[in-house]
C-alpha cells in the first residue's frame, strides 16, 4: 500500500511558497512518507519546462526526480523515492442557469506530452500564463469535453467539492446535482475530492454520490503542507494503477483525512464579526448574521445537510476505510500547549523524523512507547489519543481554520515529564492567552439585530421582454394606424419591445401580408434577435420567409442581388491601400483615414471640413486642397469601378438609384414590400438613408420610426438628430409619441444620466425609472492611467466574488448587490487605444474578456490574404476576392499556392468551424506566430461557420465585431468596447473608463469636438448600466463628471501617486506574463 497526494500547487500559483519546486516537493514527500505526489499546475509553461528539466520517466508511466536534484538529509530518508504524476487545477467561473458558477477541477494526466497538448488547447481559451491555477470563463462541461478530446485517458475530478466559494456543491456558486454541472458528460466523472472540510461519512449521507470514488488531497500551497489529506492505494505506484483506482475503484484502499472541523469552512459564520455557529443556529437567524445583518458564509456542514437524504452517522455498506489525522507539528503543539510554528515544536518534529521515520509512519504505525522515548509522554499521549479519535475540536468557519485539542492544561500537568520541553512559565502564559481569548469571545456575543433589507430593488429585468404587457404609451405606439408615426424612445424604455410588438400587431391583429412588411435595424445583431423572436411566435417562421428584416446595407445588398446586380464590397484593407495611392498621386495633406471619412461625407451630400474652410477663406491653400480632393475622389471611384467593387456608401447609393430609376409595374412590385416600413434607431440615419426611407415607402401605407435624439452619436458619419424634425416637415400630420418609463436602469443611475444630458438643448428630460433607487454611481479617481486600469481589473475580481479562495477570504463578501458573472460586466471607453493597458491588467489578474470593435490588424496583409482566400473558396464568382487570393502581396507563386490550398480546404470550408480553418491555414503558411492572424482567430471563436464570420466582418457594426481574449469555446467573459460600440446593449455592471479631460469630450489636435454629441455619447455609455455604474478617472477629470447630480453619486480615491522611477519599475514587473 502507498500514499498519494495528487492535488498540490507550484510556486507559479497565487499565494504559494517560493519553495514549491520539484526538489523541495520531493524532499517533503520523503519527510511525510508520501510515495506519489501530483506535479500541480501543468498548464503553466514555465512550470512544465522546469518539470521537463528536473524529472525523468520511471518504468511505470510516472516520473521521478533526477538524482542530481535530490536534497539529502534534513530528516528525510534517502531510501524513499517518491513518484510524480502530472496534475493541475483549473478554476472555472461562468454563468449557468442565471447564476454565477465557480468550480475548481483537478485534472490528472498520463504524462508531460499530454500536458503540452492540453495546455495548447486551453491557451486558446484563456490566459494560462499568469497563474498556475488559471481562471477560465469556461463551463465545466466544456472543459471536460476539451480534456476528453485532447487526452481521452486523462482523469477529471471535481476538486474539494464542498468548499463554499469554488466547488461543485459550494453553497455560494455550486450545483445541487452533478448532472446539473456536467450534463451529458456526467458518466465520465468517476471520482470526487472530498476537501479539507468534509470526510467520507459526510459524503455518504448523499445517496447520489454512492457510485463515485472518494479521494483526498492536501491542496498544498507549500511543500510542508503536503499530506494534510491523502489517498491510499494498493500495490506499487504506476499510471495504470492510479487510473484504475480513481476511475474504477480497483486498488483504491481509502483516504487519510483532516478532521473536517479543522477545515476553513466547516461551520457557518462571519470571521469579521467573530461569529461561528452551527447550521441549526443559522437557520434560526435565517442565514443572516446577527451582528452585521449581512448574509452568513454558509459552511460545508450546512450544505451537506441541505443535500443529504440520509441521517447523520450513516455508514455506507462497503465504504472504504479512512483515518482522521492531524499534521505532526500540530499534534506536538496540541499535546504540549505550544505554537505549531514555534522553534521548539519544529526542533522536536525534526528529532522525531530523524529517530523514528516519516511523519505518516509516526502518526500511524510507530508504537506509542517508542514515541514516548524520543518525544516524552505528552506527545506520546497526544498521538495515542489521535489514533483513538479522542480529539476535542473547534470548527473552522468563513475562511478561518478550526483547531483541535488533545490535552488540557490539567492533563498535561498531571503527566510525568511535562517540564522537559516546556517551562511552567510558558504554560502559565499560554493559559492567560487562552483566558483572554475566551473573554473576548464572550464580549462578542451579540443580540440579534434586525436583518438588513434585501438588496435595494434592482432593475426590473423581465419587464422589457416582449411577452410582458406594454404600458399605455407603448400600446399607443404599437396600435396607431397613422400614415407616419415617430416614437421618441429614451434609453431602456422598451424600444425593441415596442418595435417588435408593432410588427406582431401588424401580422396577428391587422392580418397584414408579411411580404408587404420591411423592418430596418441598425445592427445585424438586432435583426438576428428580431428574427429569433419571430420564429418563436405562432406562424412566425412562415412570415419571416416573406418579410424583409435587416440593416440598410444588408437590405440594399439583397435588393440589388434580386435584380441580378450582386454587389462586391471593397474591404477595409483595400480602401486604405487605395487611399494611400491617392494620397501619393495627388499630394493632399489628409491621412488615409481622414480621406476615407471625407469621401463618405461627400457621397452622403454633406459638407466636408475642408469645404467649410474653403468657404470661409479665399486662401489658395484651402482652394488647392479642394481641388486635390476632387481629383483624388474621381480617381478613387474610377479605380473601384475598374476593380468591380463598391464601398458601403456606394451600396446605399446603388440601392437608392435602383428605386429612383424603377418605373411601372417593376417599381410598384419592389415598393410593395415596403408598404409597412418600420425603422429602428432613426436618430442615427444619414441623408442617403433618409432618402432610401422616402423612396422605399413613397407610395406606402404606413411608416413607423423609433429612436432617441439624445442618443444620436454618429455625426461624423453624417447622422443628424434633427431627422425627427425633417420627418415632421415631410409628414405634417406625423403622430409623435414619447416613451418615458425606463425599465433598464435603477433610479440613481437614470437620475445621474438625465442630469447630464439635460445640459444639452431641450430642457430637463422626462424619463423616470420603473425600478428602485439602487446603488449610487461611483466616481473613482486614481492617480494615473495605470492605477486606474489596475483598479478596474481588481474591482472586477471583487465583483465576481473573488477569483480565488484567497480573494474570497479577504473580501469577506461583496460591497453591495449580488455576485456577478464575467459576462455581466462591461468596460467602456472612448477610444480603442485605451483598451491596451486594460487588457494587460486583466490578463495579469487572469480575467477572461472579449474586445468588440474594428481594429487596425484587420488591414494587415496576412489577415487580408486569409480572408480573401476563404471568401474566394466560398464564392468563386467574386472576381475581386479571387484576384487578391491568387495574387497576395509579396508572393510570386500565389496562383500555385492557392491551387494547392484550395484542394485541401475546398471541402471543409463549409463544414469546419472558422477558428480551426484559420489556425490550420496559418500553420500551412508558417504564420503561427503572426499576431494579426491570432487576433483574427480570436474573433472567429464566436461564429459557427466561415460564411457567418465573413458576413459579420462585412456588415457588422462596431459592437458586433468582437475579439476574444483567446477562447475556443465561447463562455463567460468581460466585454471591452468603445462607447459607440455599446449602443443598444446593456449590462448589470458597467465601468466607464478613462473619463478625463481630452478623452471625454474627445479632443483631436488640441481641439474639442462637438460637445453636444460627445455628451450624448457619454449619456449612451451611462445608460448601458442596469444596476451598477462605476466611472473611473485620473489626474484631470472630465468636465462632464461635474454635470452629474451629486445626490446620486459617491466619490472615492484609489491608489497613490508614485515616483516616476518607481512607476517604471512597477510597470515592467507587473506586465510580465
């Protein structure tokens, strides 16, 4: 029989000892008497490299420390040769069933090669470099699937299954059944780790666990903590033996346990309040702390009783034996009344090891008489009582370890030789300390306080769903039959529900033919959601086949295709390169991006900045710039025509021309599909889109538009909040309806947002919140940008209840409100550049995230080549894409390469997921290290097929184009995006990051932009928050912060000013990953 401890950690995990190296782990395994130890932390690349260097395979599929690394002496017998098995722990924090789930999993692998394979898979999912126990926003079921796909013979064991914060059955974030966690893959779970706060009899009380092997491990964070709990195996250490024991129970001989009361979470309580109570007492108090009025930390005993279907004391027939032991230093301390960490106890410990053997041999096998000869009668008696279970226990609670007592002071005094190790003065002092502790405990006994109120009313989440009855104003908007109806819908007032409900009213109540209905949305995502909702309605699928739903660009593309004029759209990279050539050819001063923006405004019929300058000035420079622009524009358009492509503005103009030129029956047939036209986000349309609306609905029956002038944020693209006024001029009998009841944000968030936007013309807005007041808006000031980003990352960790048990212990509960999942949280900022520092801090904390929005890497040559290649495969008739796929930049034999790759990818381009296609393509092109292609693959994670992915890149708005932080499955993650990208979205918790002068409102070249539009943009950001809004700033706060009503704000400062040299040193250290 041998002893194994499989769940440990290396020095690469948070809060671990620097001595957690292979050498010291092996040394302490010998001192403890452990024959098999887990490596821990297999996901960390530096740790795997160290294991490769210092371990060597043995003859039974395990590993042993190379002889040159063994540490001799130090009380450890040289004859024992512990083996290593590759293991690691994964922390999964994700949302399932509208609850945040936090589960730790122990993975046991057959070798380092398997560890490399699995680590490479996991690296695509999240950051596995910053912590030996990585945090993945990944469903446990998906993690199990990945493990089985990569290494079918590996073992998956849910870790410390009862720990309140991070476990399968945890009181705060676990499940009630194993099947609820692992679903269809539950049969692959064969064993469970009991954890320090439970023992086998506690687990035997749940009949559903009868079929699982119970194993125990120390979860040691330092070598000296090895063996606190362990598993007993029969035979000799081997991979096959370990696998069969854990998976089948063959050769599993039992466990060595902590006394469960010693665990940190055995009883209920509050550490900060000094309260430790039994489950029965907790129930009397309604699980509310009688001291502070907050929720108690529910312990393992309480949770076991909740799920148990057998009485306490039940003995499972055939249950494996177990031993409850205490680490030898604690036994010495409990027997003598001294500190386990004290010098004298440590000296006695080393003396016992040198004279009698390993720690487990002393605790389990060495005769008590022999122990007495070496350590004296106190320690001998303590071990005798330990073996007999004669132990007095004080339960641990809320992150504080429990304690055991083997001998009272009177008993110690009565035993011969008690002064050989400890003086009477020492014993007297210990007694005084004990009495002082008891007195403090009595002083803390509190009267039951009135339980605090439940969290302040949160935002009414369900109210905005389409099946909730509309309010009076919504109902009026849904049912009006005027020729033209304009609905001004403030944020969170149910705009989407009203639009969808009107569409359903047309179909179901007024029996309008769906082929006569068109709904225009601002984003593809909005169109998709509308279609999904319609599918669920009776007859919805049939109606969808006839009606049109989509963005202006998607609808124009469809209309042109129906007329045999399928458009080929120029991608961003093409446009930028064409602009570069135009700049070189005509010598105009503007950059490529500015040139393209001016072209867009020009096509929309709007004045460009340079035109305005020319009107105000007769200077030759301004006139010359105008001439250069016109020439460059004409050349730009000629080049696109010769290449057979058009840009997005051309697409709208082509759609408008199609309707303008149509005559007779053809025109009537096309316009019939727009008899009932519904337009979302009306405030963001430009003049060409307005003209499209008028052309489409020229002879129509009804026009319904909905939007909010206060959320008009695309002036740089030609949108104008004055479009409502223009519609009134075109339709003098326009019916106007205003929605005022906000169902999204709590009262204080809405109050703050309204106070801000009311500084724009139009007076005080009439919005009011359906929900209660909620939390105040937090304005957090940091000394610099880096401190601001660090605060944001740390605060996200706190909001999810801590990203590890250390955080959970230290936080002692959430500030206010309930625990968040990563996907409940968004960090919004004014410019993409602000995300770089944020990403570095989030990676360091191990927090998974996605980045939304178009980024510069999409224009890189290798990225464009990949996209052209797959577009050409999917659509061989796209001559533009085919030409660029056959002749990529810098390649002489592009056509040959294309032909070879097309053979390989032609059959699977429609069947495989885009991320796999892109990864394989990069490997074939020897571009695995290309950062742009890696980012492209991060985006592809979120799409089921290549066609959908490419369509999103073509027609997706900023908020829809997302880059993952490297996850293959698409689980929980924090969202990072610009204010613009957040339009139309909502999150329980929102950070508005970097709210400082120069950024909000944005200043370019030292000049402030359109302040009213910038204020609207900030207003949009604020109103994305449902329950919690945190505004962060540094140094020079934005003037907008002073416009927020002080009654709904609380201010705080974080961090401290650093010297310049210190800041540099810290930044170099902090961002090493």
